[in-house]
């Protein structure tokens, strides 16, 4: 009985901690809850970040941490391309309720596939609605983060934002010499000479390196094409800029990769201009801004909390 009581006490403590964390995460200007978005059985909770005059309603989609294929990590360390796509599609489904969208980016980059899927969802939003989309770069919006931003209508960044890193990279370790020292040998039986391409237990051959380079070149060409079209720049200029380097927000603006320098207020003001292109009202204070994030059920959070972990 004592052991059972202890288990219930632990579960109660975990539940209270989860509720407290959820409340804290739902901060913002007012912290009030807004109607959730939903798509394919997945729910995205809305929190009011700014209560304006109600003239225009804006959905903010945060893209934080590494960009990955599939779903977002429940601890916030990675944003899944599937979640971003679902939120954009839910906005398309309910287009009459929204006047603008902000992609709030603070990411070092990540999956090429997830970036392509989000860019495709943005093109779909543009085809099916007249809702403007603005990318707001915070600390970092590099590589895949810039790929997504380039597919929006306008980009706002801080002068000190790290962005750019336009390029594609493939890396893996080769440990054949270490394996020889410790007496480890890999036995490989294969159907073709390239079936074990990328094996860490031998050096890469010139033929394998050429195969990898062709894959990288194809992905790079797609990246350049997205940036050139999204930023209305010549392909040749994009290739000059897209050597993998990081740019500050100020440098990116000077090179045509960013439209406006500023922080949150500048992002809101710029989106207000986009929404009221003909009305002449550019005050971002009047926007109702709702921030959406993936919501997880209690059982999911309890199971995640019960997992052992080692931290440094």
C-alpha cells in the first residue's frame, strides 16, 4: 500500500510539473488561449502574443532548433517539417480567419526534405489564398532556415542575426585506422561495388566521392533556384553569395537576402504594411497575433518524463 501511494504521489508531482510547464510555455503578451489549429488529427495550441485592435489576425509559427523530417521534438529541441506543413495547411483550410502569417525562425538549419516540403506548402498557400507570409529571423536562421525564409513574401532580421549558410553538406566519419588498432574488422558481402558507399570502415574511393558530389550538386542547385526565385535575384549572383558562409542580418540586407532590419516590432509593422498594402495603415500594434505550437497529450508527456536520461 505504501509503495502504491508513493507511485501516485510521484505521478501527481509529474502532472503538476507538466501543467506548470505548459502554463509557463504559453506566455506571451497576454497569455490568453486562442482557438487551436488542427490538421490530420494533430492539434496545435494557440496563445495570444499580442491583443491588438482586431483589425487583422495573424498566425505565428515558431521554427526553433534543428529542422527535422516528420514531427517536432516534444522538448522543443527540434521542429518537424510535418508540423509546419500541417499548420500552414490548416490556415489554408480556414483562410477567412487569417490575415497574415509569420514564420518565426531561430534555427541553425537541418533537413533538406523538410525545407522542400515547407516551401511547397508556402507555394500552395500563395496559390490558394492571398494571405501574406513574413519570415522573422531571430538569433539564427541559417541553411534550411534560410531556405524556408526565401520562400516567404518578406524577410525581417536583426542586424546581428546569423543567416545565410546557403549550401548543402554531407559528412561521415572514417574509422578504419582506429578499427585496425583495436582489432575490429568489418566483413561486407555486397551485390554491387557501391552498395556499401559511405562505409566508415574504409577510405572513400574517387568514384564514390564523385557520386556523393553529384548528389550534393543537385541539392545545391535546387537551393539556389529557391533563393533566386524567392529573392528575385539572378542565379549567378545567388551562386556568388551561396558559398556556405554565414552573413549577419546587415550583410544579408546589403546583398539582397533580407528586406528589413529590426526586431519584433519591425516584423509586426512590416506585416501590417503587407496586409494593408492599399489602406495606408502600417501600425503593427493593431495586429492580433496568435502563436501556435504543437500540443501533446498527458500520456505522451508522462511517458517522456518517465524516461531515464543522462545530461552533461
